[in-house]
């Protein structure tokens, strides 16, 4: 059930309804594991559009 609450919290943050109360901390914690979060937040390499050499 808490996954539903977290999903609702994500939607409410995106709607910018200016809710008067802060949401509980457990709703604001990231659900993605730290290793995956590091991959998602890392900047992309600048040479992605160049063809790979030696393949």
C-alpha cells in the first residue's frame, strides 16, 4: 500500500498544487536503489553520436 502512497506523492509534486503541509519524510525518500540512481544521474558521455570504432 505504501507504493500507492509514494506514487500519489510523486503525482502531487508534479501537479504543483501548492499543498499547505509537507509530506512525511518516508514519502520523499527515493525508491530507486543507490546503484541504479547513480547510473541514472550520471551525465551521458559526449561521444554517443559518434560511430564506435573497431566493431
